[in-house]
């Protein structure tokens, strides 16, 4: 389960996973493209989590505690 503001992060992680699977299945080296996407993911996470509201912090805490 994810929160609305985390959806872009989850989508990008899914794309990275798909590319990694494709790379393995087709014996291709797409590591440079994956690296670029991982850097983008890190920046996105920093931006999103550094600008969350107090209520979003509560949502994260509640969600994480229920797992």
C-alpha cells in the first residue's frame, strides 16, 4: 500500500525493475540507463520527503507501523 504522494516514487521503481528484468532476459547492458533512473529516483525521494506536511508524516508513521 502506498500513499498518494509516494506514487511517483513507486512508479519509477517499477520502471527500473522492468528495465533490469528486460536487461537480464535479453542479455543487454542497460546499466547506464538504470544508473540515470536511480539518480532521478534518489532526487525525487529527497524532494518529496523533504517537503511533506505534518499530516503526511503521520500517514507514513501509521502505514509503516501496520506492516
